[in-house]
C-alpha cells in the first residue's frame, strides 16, 4: 500500500530557490497561496523521480513541523572518451592563433564547429562568423570551417583575393581526396551522408555537379541507380552512425559487387570511439544525456545509438539550462556523453546541475585513450 504524503511547495521558500528549475508534481500545494493551511489534502506517494519531498507529521494553521527534505541517490555514468576530437581542437586553435597573429577581426565562414558555446567564446575574442563570402569585406582574412567547403568557395575567395586559411579537418580532407581520385579514374562516386550537412555539401562540391550520388539511408541504397554500376566507388561522411553505415555499405556491396570503398573507414576515429562509449553504458542507464548542439551530426547520432543500445530516454542537451525533469519512473543511473564538438565545461555544467538535484555518485567509464593530434596550417606556423 502506498504511503501517504502531504507534499508542500512554496514558491518563495528556500527549497524552491535552491533547486532552481524544480516544478511541483501534481497534487502539490503552494503554501504561499494555501488559506487556511489546514485545508491541504494528502496525496498518494508520487511516482516521479523528483527528489524534493517534504514529509509532514503535524500540519496545523500557522506552520508545519518536522519537515525533512530528501534527495534521491543517482549514479552518473560518464562516457569515455567524450567531447572535443583532434579536428575540433585544431579548428578552434586555428581561429585563436589567427586572431593572435593577425589581430581582430578574423572572419569565419560558417560555424567553425557546431557548438554555440565555442562560437560565442571566439566571437568574444574578435572572430566574426558569416554564412557566405559575400559578407566578408574586401581584403579581410577568412577561415573555412572544420566541415570543409566546396571548390567553388575556394575559387570565389581567390577571385576576390581574400587571404584564407583552411581549417577543414584532415579526416574530411581525406574523404575529398578519395572522391577526387575515384572520379579521376573514371568511377562514379556514391557518398553516404546527410543532405545539407556542411560536410556533405563540401564533399559533393569537390567534383562536377552530378558526379556524386548521395545515399542517406538503407532504403535509398536499395533504390540508387548509378549510370556505371561496374565502375563505382563509395565514400562516407565522417560523423555517421557506424551501424547504420555498415548496413548501407552491405546493401551497396550486394547490389554492386565491384564497388570500391576507402582503404580505411571514412567515419573518423572520434565518432567511432564516442559511439562505442555510449554503447558500453547505455544499457545500464535509465536516462542518457548527450551534450551537444542540435545541428551537430555526431552528437545527434549518439542519441540514436543510446536508444538502439537500450536506453529509451536518451536526449540531446546543450547544457544545464536544457535539462527537463518530468519522468514517470524513478531514476537510478544517468549516462552522460558528449559529442566531438562539445566542450568539457558544458559537460561539467550538467554534472553540477545533477549534483544540485540528486545525491550523485560519479562513475567514469573506461575507454580508449585518444592521442591523435593534427598540425596547424603552414600559414600559422611561420
């Protein structure tokens, strides 16, 4: 039989103030508005995992005695590795070094990486982010983002005599070179990726229009109709779901046995490692939080991976401000992962918010050590 609780909530109370975003569950009474206090009704034990519960022994007009606030015990499982990859670190360092070397402003075409916190920090140092080169004044220095750009963007910068620095991740550049090599050998190229993602736009822009066929799903892989089925190769976006990509490649190989693939997987090491890290902890978690931006492909894939691995309540958050608490069941374990463009400061912000709400125990999961480092462009090493 469920215990009976009298659940009180006062908008002006220290309890409410201390918990920030705490919202009263159904049946809670705002004692600021209760008149008289003795009319407060008892409520059944709540199934919510909200830890703020006030147990009342004696309720009488004018006050409440023996109030005890309790917090649920929650283990926070930290995915490893998480956060910045070598390509993201390099891109940020390129902007910071250019600002130090050449002074502000330095223009950046597109977000240097898909994370608003990173962009705002660089804006504070003097970077100006634009969507196209038309927004860059004549003679101004411009940096191309880590996602890569099409050849048309390079040509436009050269035509306008804009000094530019290419911050494209070297692993994305590798995919560009593969596509160019296959095209030069007379092969038609299939690109596995998501339409309109900047990396895909940049890769497709390495070859003449129509030279690349875009495949986004297993269904499209079954339907794609290349002009040269016996002279075919594929490349992939670097931030895809590993499992989804394996399924698509399997279909392409079944339909086109002569299709050629990359010598080494195009999906980058960081994407793979972060997805494997989520797979290791997701089955143990009641909730999985992935820190990352809504437009971050690799962060969104981590949410999908967590759900496929058995954690149905997986969600993307940019930081603590995005946390939302309603849940129908008690929570004992919360997984915490971060996309490759999410800074650790945002992860720790979420950890702190969880610590305010729950009695937390932090458990760091084991994962591979990442030692990859990329050098800066020669223009910044001089």
